[in-house]
C-alpha cells in the first residue's frame, strides 16, 4: 500500500512550478498588460484570483512614466488579492524605472 501511495505522489512532487506571470504597467493610458496582453482592471482583478489559487509568481514591471493613478489602482488590486502572502510578487526594475540608459 505504501508503494502505491509513493507512486501516486511522486509525479505530483516533480511537477514543475508554473511560469511566472509578467505584469507590466506601461507609460501612457491605464492599460496594464499580463504576459503581453492588455487587460482591463476588472480583468486584472479576475487574474489575481487565479494567481492566488495557483500560487503563481508575479513579476511586476512598472514603467517610471506610468500614470500614477493607474499604478495606485494596480497596486490596490494586488494588495487586495494578497500579493506577497497568497502568491509571490517580485518587483522588476527596468531601464525606464532606474533611469539607466544603454550604451
């Protein structure tokens, strides 16, 4: 019986974790993007529920020139969904955020 249980659990333990989600808030109008697809704030709210259920990592890449009100809305949605508690959240600094320009 123990061998049977180990055979069932082994594939579950070896399952790779899902790829991180890339959340970008670009400069300009409030059009957040999830994995390159523009979403509404309602769509983002629904997606955060799925991320929490699957415990998917979110890589948050805001643009320094993003609309402050949009950034605030996105951060409120992430906070309400339990970012950092129910699913991991990583802030990714890009060149636009840091002000560093390429050579």
